């Protein structure tokens, strides 16, 4: 991702996935769930990719992580960092 080399692969993957899924089921829902860090800059791979396929997607769920600040071993979110 960081080098930008993944953009062409993502575009090919998406086109093939969409074609294969829609061939058998016209009601297929496509979603992606990349990490939010990959949207830091307007020229990042995922920003460019999503711009090109946004009309194909039902939703985009960005993942946010704390980068190791906490050890999330329970669902308790009562502590403040």
C-alpha cells in the first residue's frame, strides 16, 4: 500500500470479484473495510481506489485501531487513555 503498487491490483481484483459475483447473483452487495490510516492523504491508494469504485459499493466501513495503546481483551470501554 505505501508504495502505491497495490492500486492496479485492487482495481483488477475488484473488477473480477464484481463480475464473478454478479454473474450468479444480481443482488450481491460489495463492501470493503480498510484501515483508516490508508486514507490519510488524498493521493493514497485506497482514496484513489474508492473514488473509482464508489458507485459499486453498498458501504465502506473504516477500521480504527489504537495502535497498541491499550490491550483490548474485553468489551469494557470505561477506561480513559
